[in-house]
């Protein structure tokens, strides 16, 4: 309360009608006020965009944001003098249906290229292969209608899901890639899933070293689209 009263008194004094005494020329108050410099305008990132669109494999579950394959991909592109911004649009647990529901958020980035990595969670949940195919097909159509180039990342399933189901599941990615003429990564976790030293303890998600191998696979499929 004492601070409040003191502030009120100062305010009243400041509002007094008593003229302030003239200050001699050259005093501090008579010096010109320095010109305020305008704030620097943030630089716009105008690099063309590549979106990594997927589930936990893309999100980098269990590894740091700088260690997932999409972050590594941008670093490799930079090292080769290719100006691209790689956006990670991975959502852990996402299915092909979930991806289709958020396709507009991906298109909002106005990407030149999309790396489409979805469907693994469909298979692990035993969802009908026909619904996975239909969802991925609609995603590809929406992307291509917007002029986006697509890299489709293929997946497989453990053998305990049954040989017929696994073959049908794998066939989805091959068939869609041929039908819509996309770049295809036959199996994103090739030479990763079978090596314990490249996988986390859950046996489902790659560790940082595994993501480096995934980045190799993606870079190989991506290069023809960058030429």
C-alpha cells in the first residue's frame, strides 16, 4: 500500500500545472533523442518443401528430433548443395485413414515432394487390406492433383500375421506405385528391422543408427525427383 500511495503522489506531481523550470541549453534533457532503428525483419524461408508424411517411424519415436530420418535427410540435402526444407509430418500411431483425414494440413505446406509412409499400423491392427489400399490411393490422388511428387514407402509385417495377409499387404504398395507412377521404397526398414543393434528395445522402432539407414533408403528414392 505504501508503494501504491507513493506512485499516486508521483503521478499527481507529474500532472501539476506548475510550469517546469527552464533547463539551460546543452543540458541532458535538451540533447537530441537518438533515432530508433527499425527492427530487423525475419528472413522468410523460401526453400521448396519436402514433407515426410507418416506415423511413428517418421515422427522418430524414441529418438531426438534431430536424429530422425527426415532431419538427417535435410542435412544430407544441404551437404549436396540442394536447397530444400524437410518438414516432419509424422504422427505416432497414425493409420492410413488418419493420414487421409489430415491430408489438407500436409497440402498447406505447398510441398514439391511428399514421402508417404503410412499403413504399418493398419497391418499391425489387422485392418482390411482393401481399406488400407483405398486410403493410400486417395492420399496419392490428392497429392498428385496438387502437383506433388510422391515417394511411397513400402512396408511388411511379421510372419505371424499369416502368409496370405502379409503378401496382400505388401502388394498394396507395389501396385499403387505402378498405377500412379510414384517412386517406391520397397521396404523402409530394409536392413534395419532384422538387426537388433539398429532397433529400440520394443523391436518396432529404429534407434538413431537405424534412422541413418532409413535416410539412405529415402535419399536413394528421392534423388531422381531432384534432378
